[in-house]
């Protein structure tokens, strides 16, 4: 099945994969920066109420779902499922 793809199609798939990976790592870095900033603000101005946990949990869930989109989808469907869907779509639209 790997040989069915042309070099251009392989390049496009690899480029999309790299963009997904890059987006995930940017999400991780920004989440860390925002979390540290919110912790600082919370502990500096209202140390009795630890409200920073709520956005931290929300960002953690967002990171988990982004991770699952980038890395974990192979655990459920596998690469073969993705390849079959791409081929089916390409055949139906007569690329």
C-alpha cells in the first residue's frame, strides 16, 4: 500500500504531519507560559484563593485532545484506516 502513493502525495502527507507536530509543540509552550503567568498573578495578588487550577485543568484537557489528534489517533484507528480513507476520497474525486 505504501507504493501506491506518488512522491508528491507522500510529500503533502509528510508536510501535513509536520504542521500538526509543530502546532502541538507551540500549544505546549504557550500553555506553559500562560500557566506560569496565571500562577504568578494568582499567588501575588490573591494567594488565599487558588483559582489558577481552573484554567490549568482546562488547558490540560486542551493539550490532551491536541496530543490525541497528533499522536493518539493511531492507537484507535491505525495508519491503515487513514490511508484507506485518503485513497477512497482520491478515487471518488478522481484526482
